[in-house]
C-alpha cells in the first residue's frame, strides 16, 4: 500500500481500501457537466461510483486499487447502498 493511501486511511476512519479487484462492468454516463462512472467488481453486489469531468478509458476486465466509503442514495423512496470512490488506480 502506498504511503499516501495509508495517510488517507489514518485521517479518515470511514475509508476502506481494496487492492487488485477485477472490474466486471464499467458504465459512463453524463450527469450535467460531469461524467458519472459506475463500476461493478467481481464478487461484490454493490456498485462503486465516482465522477470525472471527462470520459475515461473502459476499465472492464482491468484490475484496480480503490479507496472508498459506503454511502446510500434514495431512488423513488427506496434506499440503495453504494460505494463512493475517493481514489482509483489501476494495478
């Protein structure tokens, strides 16, 4: 684990770090001026979301290191759990 990642994890207790996870699905869609990215990882049932100003290369099939925290959003009165990605690096 990188020195910078360790520093983030000690400063923010709610953050979680996962390494070498395989991406099985990567969807990019416009959300106003931003591009919303949604990742599904192998053996995980919860989506991972993050935003960027520009489109990014397709990560499907890639191995990634993620730093994230759990969050929820309400859609049509139903709460859905997802992971808000703070940092993403290909491994």
